[in-house]
């Protein structure tokens, strides 16, 4: 009986000694950088032609994830919009290192991803999939835009 007791104690001791590693108590959780953190303050531009131009700038804010400056056709100035997800009942369904995804009540899904230094704003809906490609700009460019109204 005494031999069985020593075997049980030995097995329990071995189990407790090998079940914990030395860094289990001290390990820091891995925190993944989000899309909004990575691209905060980055300005992107798309120009379809001389009459259609738009700039985007991301904010590290899930309520106001980006700003947009759109050229007003025929006016020669830009409209400035802060995108507030609450204003159009959008939901951020993904904000990972690889992409930002917003789902709108209309059924549209907006996916923002950067590939080869270009921003892709992909709009997925029943009507199809549209990929708008923006190039990176110096952030100071938006300071020089002629704003129609605020």
C-alpha cells in the first residue's frame, strides 16, 4: 500500500511539474494591430477623370473610421464628409491587420484592404462587386483642397 502511495505522489508531482511552463504567468497577450491603427492619418486618392476626384483619410476610431473629400462636379471644390457609422447604421464587422469591413443595412459590404501600396475599396452588393483603387498621397495635400462648405 505504501508503494501505491509513493507512485500516486510521484505521478501527481510529475504532472504538476510538467504542466506549467516558466513563462505561463509572465506571458503578455499578443495584440494584433488593426487596419485603422495601421493606416490612421494615411491619405488616399482616386481620380477617374478631371471631373471626378476623391480623397480618403482613415482615423483610428470605429465610430468615425474615415473622412472623405469628393470633388463637386462643375463647382471646382470639394465636399468634406466625416463617415459616422451611426448615421447610416453601418456595422464594422472586421477591423484586422489585413482589412476593414463595414456592413450596411442596404446589403452593401465595404471592404478596405491595402495591396502593393494601393488601397482597394471593394463594394459588394446584389448589383455586383466594384473595386475602387486609390493611391497613397502626402497627407498635406488635403490641406490645400478648396472646400465648398463644411
